[in-house]
C-alpha cells in the first residue's frame, strides 16, 4: 500500500541514484545529506498538517453552529 512516507522515500532514492556519478565524495555526501534533510522536512510538514487537520475536525464537531444562526427575540 502506498502512503506518503513510502512515496517520499522512493522519490528520495530516485533522486539519490544519479548522485553515484558525482566523483567527489564530499560533494556527493553533501548532496545526499541535502536530499535526506528535504525528505525529513517534507515528512514533518505532512505529519504536522495531518495533525492540525485532525484537531480542526475534532474541534469543529464540538461547536454548536445552530446557536450562531438562531433568531433572538
């Protein structure tokens, strides 16, 4: 089953594959580190947005919206 983390990992692997052609090991390691950091950042953003969306749904279920539209006499 595909989920965000597995897709992000596959993309990171695909991006790092051409880096094997970089001859300077320090530059290659630096670029691989950059890809790994970007992948971790994307995963963190995804998890944070997912958590915020879940909290929003839970909070919105507790609000009684009929009171906002009730006609006061």
